[in-house]
């Protein structure tokens, strides 16, 4: 049995300043994310046969997870996987837009990068309460902007997440308080499009259709 572990943060807490402040990053990563990892390990402790299954695979097959830990696994494996991706899709001095194949598909699906951004922002702001906004890949090669409540993952719906935005208050409250729209607007400055492009190519590689 392998314990789930907090992944290494790919940068220092303060590099996303002034858009995401160092204190928020520190608490979010070292406390919130760590708690999801701890809770996942505690749940799996009761069913050691799942000890070597990744968080992503647990989420994809929640129906096979024993009922007494299913809710805990959904929340904690989701929280672990979602945050692991969130750190990866941000970076300082980020590119303004994606390039290559993803950019083409965004143009085809949403009309333009700008209208994709508007759709994503609108979706993030419309999510009532805690949750996530996503750009996901469908198994037919399409793109979908959507949100999920709590720590629910697109993987539960058979979608492959490419980009995510944490819209729990803990992600922005210290700096932005109730101003979620401002947080979302500033967050665009730190989107790691190089990584999202990479996620897109990996997802497309597993797709049923050629891109
Ligand atoms: Mn969070």
C-alpha cells in the first residue's frame, strides 16, 4: 500500500503575486490540500485493497468503491486530484493564450479565445457556493466549459479535465474577500497555457477521434 502524498509545489508561494498572494498559496497548499490527502489516506486505511489505486482512478470508478468510504473518497480523492492539477495549470509570467491544436479547437468551439474566456468566467461566477470551473475534453474530441460543486471531478462524468479554477472561498478570501469576479479576472494572468496545451495533447492521444 502506497500512501497518497502532497505533490511538490512547482514554484514558491509568492511567485503568483500580485494575483494570488503568498499567504493564500501557503495555507491553500500546505493546509487545505494536505487535509484532502490525509482524509484520503484515512479512508483507504479501511479498505487496503485500494491502497495502490491513484486518486484519479478512484474517482473514475467511484461505483466500485465500498459504500462506507465512497463519500469520503469522492471528496478527498477529488480534492487531492483537483488541487494537484490546479497548481500545475498556474505559473508566473504566463502566456496570454494557448497555441497550436488547443487554440484551434477553442476557436472552433467557442468562436474565439475571448469568447471562451467569457464563457469560462461566466461559468465560474455562476457556480453557487464552493466548487470548480473547468475546461474539459470530451471523449468525442470536443471541449466543454462547465463547473462542479464541492470537490467533484469531471472524471466522474467521463470528461478529461484540461484546466481548472478553484472557486472555493479559501482560494481567494484573504486577498479578495467577497470579490470572486475580481479573483477570476486576475487569475487569467497566471494560467499556464503551456501546461494546458500539454494536457490537451495527452487527452487527445487517448481520444476515440483524431484531432
Ligand atoms: Mn481549494
